[in-house]
């Protein structure tokens, strides 16, 4: 049963991030997600310092605010003439450093150590349970289900608008689609995803799961729907394979899942290259006949 | 207060800041800042693997391991960008997290092994300048000096490479070799810095001084000097503050000092917000008169 919850949590992380990651790749905002995954720490520490509790709800609020703040600050610096990569680099390292410092100063004794935030401890997930509607499930599973619902709702409501705002922002703005609102709404959902996932799997794996599966799907997908489906599949596959590999070697589950994401990408890219090469030689052979 | 060791650590982090300020400027101008971030994260698996394979925690061995995986990550990013339709940002993010994930996997194995428990490898994540020994510092001095010297030596060539690569190629400069040297130096800077600043925040030392210097000047030579100065000042001040209060990691404080300098520059520099606002007001006044 314990193993079931851990695997389920991993699966949910893979699927949720797989969905959220598609537009992230298409909108070329992968590094902003990386930045948010670091600055979420700052939001969580601030939430703790203000409320003095480790209440999941306030942490979600704090993290979401930190995520939007990150997106906003990067945008602000970028629009005032600082190149984008440097803007991202300055904002997330500063906020992350502030978060680490605040933890050592004010929250040293509570269950808020930085390594936990970074690497997570998915193996502890089953012991922290919530009962809602007479159903008892691990807290992480509840949070992830909630965020998955939010992400799906966001997509169902704004799919057409997001698509247009991603591929042709100027046209989208001209026909009255609120492009800026969508940008920040999307950033908010990314922050929610990050905070729901990081408690169980850590910030680093969140980014791997956000970028990796959708990047792998992006390699060969022809349509956006195809990309969504494969991204979810890859996310789920990486979490399951990663879990059992980690169990086999008795090492960090989150780390192993991230490594599996990388492995999936490399295998896909290489097999794509091989197929391409075969096709080319076949064509040249046919031409010579 | 200023014990002998602290003085040397201060000089060490200052040299590190200067070296990072210089190489960071070049990578900033090539729009490669975040590649440095990935390379810094990618040092972690190298450190852990070097320890696992040799069982020693001698700094040179760990540094070689870190350098190999860092360089490999930069190579992977370039390979993915040129051989697939992936954009640079996705490639950087993917490589960064995957390498760091692998690093965590190895680190967990190290921490569980009986010898690894006290290895102090965890310090490499956030850096702890205070734990540096004399021989560690010697390595830091040596490699920081090499980085600074080589950068000064190749200043003219890199300048041309960054601002007019086609012309540089035209007059017969070995472009690929120059680019590779720059990458090697950036990796060297990262590897030199991780013990003091840690793998996660090392990239800040490459990015923030350069980005701050850019706000003050548009001339490469003055930008390099400024960036080096900002890096050096951040290194010294940050280490000093973290030495006063025990239990604070050095990395975050150095970064916060640097980012304070950045945000101050962002407002008061010639290209800064206050000046911009004043100019806007002036234009508006002129408009009223008319």
C-alpha cells in the first residue's frame, strides 16, 4: 500500500507536469519555469514567517505569489533593456539566495530544510495524510489532484486562446484576446504545479518533469494534441521507471526520475536520428537504381 | 576576528569574484549566461562520481570530476540545439535538471556509504568558504590567477569574436578554438567557485556582476573592470558577513551582496530607472511649453 501511494504520487507529478509543460516549451519559457521552481522556496519561507505555521494552504498562496513575482520581475527587467537570460539569472538567484538565508535565520528548527525543498522525499509521502469527503489519502496526492484539475480546467477554458497567443501573439492581441492576462494566468498555474509537486518530489524534479517529457514529445509531434498525449505518457513512464530504478539501487527517487527523463529524451532523439538516416540512405539507394 | 585563515579566505573569494566577473562578462555578451547555470549544476554529479570512484576527497580530484561533467553538459546543450529542433532554453533546462538529478542520485549513494557520511560533499550544494583549508585555497588562488591571466591575454581576440565573428573568421582567427577556450575558462571558474559558493548559486556570480556592469557602461574594457570589481567586492563582503555569524552559508550572502549592487545600479546608473524617469519628465515639460 505504501508503495502504491509513492508510485501514484510520482504518476500524478508526471502527468500534471506533462500537461503544464507543453505550452512552456512552445512559448519558449522553460527557463522561467526553472526560475520559478527556485523562487518558490522564497514564497514558502515568507508564508512561514508571516503565518508561523506550516499550513499547506498558506504555502500554496506564498509560492503562487512568489511565482508570479518572478515572472513579473523577469518581464520588468527584460522590458527595461536587460537581455532575457541575464534577467532570469539575476531574479531567480537573488530570490533563491534570499530564501536560503531566511530559512537559516528564522526557520532553522522547523521542517523546512533547503535540501528537502530541492530534492524532496517522495518516500515520506504516504505518512502525511488528509481526510476529505471521508476519503483518506496522502496530502501530496490531494494537492496534486487539485492542481491537475486546475491545469485541466485552465486548458479546457482557454485552449484556443492559449494556442493563438502562443503561435501568433500579435494577431491574438489584435482580435482582443487578453494575451498579458493569459501569460500571467499560465505562470500562476505553473507556480501551483511547482509547489504541489515540490513538497513530494523536490524543486529539481519538478523542472525535469515540466521540461523533459514535453521536450521529448516536441521532437516528433506534428500536432499540439499529439504533443499533449505523448508528454503525459512520457511523464508517467519516467516516474514509474525512475521509481523502480531508484528502488533497485536504493538511491534518491526524485533524482532517478529526473535521470530517467533525460534517458527517455536521449533515446528518442537518437532513434529519431537513426530513422532519419535510414530513410535518407534508402532514398539515395532508390535514386541510384 | 581577522584570524589568519579568514584573511586568506577573504582574498580567495575576492579573486574568485574577479575571475567570475571577467569570464561572466564574456558569457553574458554571448547571451550564454544560463549555460553557465547549467554547467554549474552539472558539476554535482562529477564531484560525487569522482568521490565514488576514487574514495578520496582531495580537492583536485573532485575538481577534475566536476570539470568533466560541467564541460559535458555544455557540449550536450550545443549538441541538442544543433541536432534537433529544440530551442536553446529548453535544452538548457533539460540538461540542467537531468545532470543535477543524476548528481543527487550519486550523492545519495555517497551519503549512505560509511566513508561518505563525513565526506562533506553536501557542502558543495550551497558552499562553505569557512571550511576551506590552506591547500584548497592554494588551488583557488592558482586557478583564479590562471583564469584572469588567460582572459587578459585573449582579450582582443574574444572581443572580436563576440562583436564580429564573421570578420574574425575572415582575418583567420581560429574561431572554434577561441570559443572552446572561453567555455573551458567558464567551466574552470565554476569549478573553482563551487566550494565557496555552491553549485546552485555559482551561476549568480557569473551573471549578476556582468549584468550590473552593463548598466553603467557600453564599453567592453570598462565593463570588464567594473564587473571584476563588483564580483570582487561581493566575494569579500559576503564572506566577511557570513564569517561574523556562524552557521550561515557563504554562497547565498555573496549572491545577495551582488544582487543588492545590481538593484542599486538598476535605479541610479546612467541607464537606470531614475534617470529614465527624469528624462521622461523633461520631455513632458518641453511638450507643455510648446
